[in-house]
C-alpha cells in the first residue's frame, strides 16, 4: 500500500512532504521578494519547515534518544531569533543610508 | 489526530501561499503569523508540546513584532510586496526541489519506530539541555547576547 493513502494515522512520509512543500514556498518567497523584510519572511518559513522535519523524525524514527530532535528544534528557534534581530537591524540601517530596502536596488557591491 | 494534522497543515501551507500572493507587506506579515500559529498546532499533533509553545512565543510573538517594527520604520512606498524578475526560474527550482524531496521521502525506508507519542517533553528537553548539550546551550546564550549587542550597535545614531 502506498504510504500516502490517508489511513487512520499520520505517517512520517506525510509530515516530511508537508515540510518539503513549506520549505519550497519559503525558498520561492526568499528568492522572488524585492522587499528585504519579505526575503526574511521566506527564510523564517524555511527554518520553520526544517523544524517540522526535525520533530517528525523525533516522533516517528527509531532512536535511543528520541528527544534530541526537540532539543535541535529549540536551538534552531534560538538561532532564528538572533538572525531575525540582526537582519532587521540591518534593514533599518540600510534604509537610513540608502532610503530603500528594495534588495534589487541595494547593489553597491555589484561588479 | 489525522484530521487535526491535515487541517493545521492546510492552514499553514495556505497562509504561506497567501504571503506570495498578497500585495501588501503588512497583509503578508499577518499571513506569516497565521502560518506560524498553524505550524505550532502541527507540532502539537506531533506531541511536541514544549517546542509548540516556544514556537508561539518566539516566532508568532517576538519575530513577528520585530518584523512589524521593521515594516513600520521603512517608507510607506516600500511596503508593497512585489516580486522581482526571478519568478519563473524560482518556481521551477522550488518545484524541482519539492518533487525531489518527495520522491526521496517515498522511496526511502525510514526505520519507523512503533513507540507511541511522548507524554511530556519539557522535562526531558531540560535534562538534555543540561547534560549532553551544555556546551551548545551556553554558546546559544552567548550568540543571543552578541546578536542583541550587534542589533543595538547597527541602529544606533552616531552623536
């Protein structure tokens, strides 16, 4: 039987596929948005999808210490918070110097 | 549990798609918060109660408010949610990525455990953070301090 058939319980494959789709949407947002805050939204979605796969593996896969996936997810959330703080401070600083946060127009380092 | 999982997953994915489609950056931010909250619900269906609470606190609370401040501090004309020229290549790339991961997920044998759901996770996470993961835990605290100081230095007005 295919693992994708909707039987009585959630399986690891379904969780991983939801995570993959969410990661793809986040990647699309991060690649196509012109606003720097929009790009950051995509990155946060990608980190969120990775957390979902961590928790799915922790819940479903045989392991001597299954709680380690949760600890890893907590670390990912910590790093995401630090990264969001620094990135948004960069956005405000760039707006102060360049009067725009359009990432297509912040091309000072272009060769 | 299956109905709850699929409802919350559909909420999360639907609001993530709405971030792409909506024209206003503030509406995109509201969709992002909805996506984070739906993802916290998905975490609860995976019996990850502690991570779900942290998700609501940090993502839907702190990061969303930070983004709101960044949007409000940027010009009104910069609040559109327009896309750049990369739409078609990005769509192809993301479709290929999702298809590749889905294929791998279905084709791999994951050695699934018959163990049931966790009862509570907060106690076990706390003990894991303080015995095998002490060093990463301390490094994370240093990272948070450095990020906070860095953010303050970046936006400080030079007098």
